[in-house]
C-alpha cells in the first residue's frame, strides 16, 4: 500500500451540493487538473469517497 495519494480534480464542483464543494476545498483543490499529494489514511479516503465522481486518485 502506498504512503501517499495523488488526487486530481477532473470535474468542476460548481453543480455539486455544498457539502461536496467544501470537501473538495478541504482536500486543497481549487482548479480543474490541479493535483495534491496527501497521506493515505482513513480521513483522506473518506473524503475521496464523498467526491469520487469529481476526482481521480493515484497511489504514489
């Protein structure tokens, strides 16, 4: 299992519900095709699960 995850915003959260917009912002994503590297833990995976239709995840 990888230590980190690369999360990339691939779809705009404009039409998403406010809770999902807040989750995308909490992940540190602001623009489409922007990527962040976050630790591979339960909190991060839970956030990804809530917005999995907006992001792409890669293990690094």
